[in-house]
C-alpha cells in the first residue's frame, strides 16, 4: 500500500489554563471509577454498549491492525454458562491453586469463588486478541504488538463505559479457554484476553477500602 496522508483537521487546541482545568476534571472523573462486584439487573440499551465498543475500537494499535474482537453478551443463558464455568475454575483457585501469596494479596478485597455478578449484570463483554488479521476484513497478516494494543483498547472501553455512567469490573478467570467455546471464537487465531462486567451498581454496592488507596505521583512517575 502506498503511503498516504490527509491533513489533521479535528485537533482542538485549548488555552493553557483551560487545558489544566480539563485535566483536573478528567482526573476527578476517573477517580470515581471503581471496580464493583454487586450489579443491578436494570437493563442497559444495546446502543450504549455499541458506542462504548466503538470508542474502544478507536484505540491505537500496531500497524493499525486493530487485533481485537469484542463479544457483547446480554443473553441470560450465555451469562449463566459463563458463570458456571468461571466459578468452577475459581473454586480451585481459592482452594489453593493460586498460592498463598496471591490469596493473601486478595484478602483485603474480600473476593471469593462466588461470581453471581456474571449473571446479574445486564452485559458481559468478552475481549479477544487476534494473532493474525489486518485492516481489511479479509486480511490474513501478522498482527504486531498484540498484547499492548488490546490492553489499550480495553482501557479505552473501561473509560468509555464509566464516562457513559456505568459501573465496571474486570474479570480474568484462568484458564479462560471456556470463553472461546461459549462465545463461538474457538479457533487458533484468537485468545480470550479479559471479561468485562458492566451495568448499573446495585443499591448495596460497596468498594473495598483497600482499593481506594492509589499511589502518589512521586511513586508512579519520574521527571527527567
């Protein structure tokens, strides 16, 4: 493909004082995003989920190959299958497969093998990574920086769901191969990357105190 460029016409430059205000407002908004484990069964419109997934699809990716696929799950039957499979894995995990150090790290969060939210929440979004693909539907080319690209898209998705007004939870049962079969993505090219639970928080939803502690700027950043 011949290199082609078009003028950048949609960049918006803000006055410096407005830029800082926007950055501060964005930080305050993101600090209200919490991982929750109690969801309401209230319906969420498919159109809202579609727009959030399109936002995820706008993330940067290696060679712009966009090596991801999202399966948005609303079916009660499918959600029940996912819960049964996930809980079967989690029971072994909490019974000792995770190891003492990992289980100790999870204790302040109060997590356990019960994953009722996988059925209660109106939507589950399974994120898959793709080893091969390309920009066109029919392409079969090597994808580059797959893990980094899909991680960026997942972050975009979480932020879009939060910005729209929904609660979220990232769920990563291991192994996740059951998701491939349930979602009809059982092939050599795709791997389940993450399961995102989303919907309105339940009225009795809580946030672990432990999860509210975030590292300071000095702890996470160096300026040279």
